[in-house]
C-alpha cells in the first residue's frame, strides 16, 4: 500500500471517529447504538493503522485482494445494521399502534366521564343536549 | 423542614411479591406509587384489589422507563425526595428513613449499598465480581467510591428529580445514573443496607446473560462518560 493511501485512510478513519464521538457527546444516539458505532470506528481505525490485520483476514477468507476484504467486511456490517434497524422499526411500529389504541380508548373514556359530570351538575339546566354536543364536538 | 417523600415501586410480573411490598410500605406510612410496567401476569389485579396508587403503562418500557415514569409523577406532584424500592421485595423499607436522612443532610443522591457491611443477601459470586469491575471503572472515571453500582435502592432530591424526569437512561439506569449525576458535580453518598433474596417469581436478568450484561454495562458507563 502506498504511503499516501495509508495516510489518507488513517486520516479518514480519524475523521469518522471524531464524528462518532461528537454524535455521542451531543447525545444524538441511544447508548447501545453509540457502543456499536464507536467500536466499529475503532476497528476501522485499527485496519487503517495496521494493514497487516487486513492482509491476514484476506488470507483467512481466501479473498483476492486486501481492498476486497475491507469491502466484504463493511458490506456484512451494513447488512447486519440494516437488519437490526428493520427489527427495531417493526418493534417500534407495534408499540406505536398499541399507544395509539390506548390514547383512543382513553379519550373515549374521558369524554364519557365529562358527559357524566356535566349531566350530574346540569340537572337544573334546561338544554342538556347542547352541552352534550359541545363535548362531543371538541377533540 | 418537612420533606414530601414519594416511594417509587417499579413492578414487572411480580404477582407473587407485590402484595408483600404493598403491606410493608403501608405499615411505614409513606406516599407510594406502583408503576406496573405492562405486566403480563396478575400484578395489575393485585394492585386493583388493594386499591393502591398505581400507574399502569400501556407498553413495557423496562426498568429505566418505568422508574422515570415514577420520577415524572414525583416531580409534577411537588415531591422533595423520591425513593426507589423495587417491586420484587428485595429492598427492605426499614432503610428508607436512613436514605431520607442522608439526603436531608445535604446529598443529592443516596444509594443503599449491600457491600459496605456485607450483610443480608449480597447476590451471586459471578455478579459480585462484575460489580467489582464496575466499581473500579466508576472510581477511575469519577473519583468517587461506589461499592454497589447496580443497587436500585436509592433516594434523590428535587435537583436530581428535575434531571431524571427529563433525562433518564433506558438500558442500565443504576450505574449509568451514577455517571450522569456525578458528572454534573452532584453529591452522591452510600449507606449500608441489607437486602432480601427474591422470594417468588424470576429475576428479569437470567444467570446466562450476566457476563454479556457486565460487558455491556461497562461500555455503557464509558459512553455515558463521553456524553455531553
């Protein structure tokens, strides 16, 4: 590997690491995702600083060139991240559905309670239907 | 000065333990609220039957989300001190007044530690070793000696309440909050307590996951230290 390429890779990885740390500092990520990204950034930096590791992996996996190994590893990593993200999305969708249903049921119960209270206190009021309409129309 | 104290009791599938906890807390006379973290067993029935003050969450949030719900309730209702007592019966309410006294004496967060006097149930050997590692990490990062970083038996004052009701860790709240609060230069103290062994049901942390848990917690503490 040429010295310039090696240097560019190290600088690139350092920039990625700084970016991840800044994301963590600004609390943009949940703790467990911060862990995943910072470990990945460190591993990437390790590959850049010690190319021998990549050479060894190239030999181990039976891949043709070092760059192919890096691409392969990054692709596998991205695949795992995407799958994990779709699992999270599915999980969150179910929870949002549950929450929406609970809110809907709560609103209906509240509206019924408001109705009961007004009916009770409006015993002397002549036009009860008008109050009922008002409650039912406001969300 | 009379402090308004609230006991927060997170409970997830504790139908066999929660009755005992309710009876003991009623004996001591503190205000308490039980957070039912969407239990799938009969926990909610026990709560309803006892006519206790409770919040039943529509989805399961885990210990972090459940306890934060309690902190939100405490903050919004003007409580000065909030004490966490787990719904599994491991925490003995007789130590609550010691926690309150310690908070009143000028500490922002007081943790009941099993390892200062090493009495009562101190958990399995594997977990103790893990907690030793955690203690070491916390001491290295924050220069504060915490002997029991995974103890949920803790009290906090209104300053810390204000932080927690807005910002509370989701995954491993017990050690993460120590880092979170210590970083803001708040004062943390530990007092010795004896805890009981779990009398019924299962802990939500199985022994198999203990090692994985310990690694994750250590990493979480490091992340928490980098944050903000």
